[in-house]
């Protein structure tokens, strides 16, 4: 099976949603994807973030595919050590 852009866009990514303040103290909302640590999409409202994050995700995935970077899929072991669980 060829894993193309459509394959990756339709995976059940682990979304992390949050709210923070910009440098001027104004609130904004963000969506991060656990499996792609470099991904973060921001918008003024959570509704806009949810509505539009896939546009940026598509661009991110296109670059990752073009550069042959490994794309960790949901449920795949990233191979990274979970230091928080092993350190007291």
C-alpha cells in the first residue's frame, strides 16, 4: 500500500488543544499533533483552529514526504524514551 498525502491526512492523529496568550496578552488557541512534535497551528478561536489546522497539516506532511522524513503514525512507538515515567 502506497502511503500518500491522502493516506496520512485521514489518520486519527492525536490532537492536543490548548489556549495561551500572545506577546500582547491576547488569547489564542492552538492545536498540536502528538505524533508530529514540530506541528502547531494557532487561531483566534478554537473553532477556527479546528476548522483550518488540516491545511497546515497537509503542507507539513508534503514536506515530510518530499524530504523522506519518517512520519510517526498514531499508535506507532516513536522509539523515544519516556523520561518522565522512569525518573523519580
